[in-house]
């Protein structure tokens, strides 16, 4: 179950990861990179956000959804 946006954990994010569903496997690295950049720029808006505890802080993990792609495509 994804977490909600958490300003405390967000301040301690040291890594960013993006999980892509199989439906987007044919996207180019450039297109994926653009979407990833936009999603991680506004993590509070991501549909599926998770924080993974690490020794040095947290890793932010965003799982891409169709809703996310539609939202950032309008940007």
C-alpha cells in the first residue's frame, strides 16, 4: 500500500526510483526520463508514492500510473 506524501520523510530523501508498468516498455528512454523528472518534481501529486527507509535517509519510489502520465502530459 503506497504512503501519502510526508514532508518529514521528503526532506530526508536521498534516492529517487521510478517503477514503470509493462504497458510503457516501448517508451524511449528520453520520454521516460521526461516523465520521471516531472513526477519527482511534484511527488505530492503522484498516485502511488512510497518511501523506503535506508541507513542514510529515504528512497522515494513512484510507481507510474496512467493518471500520472495524463497529468504530466498536460504540463
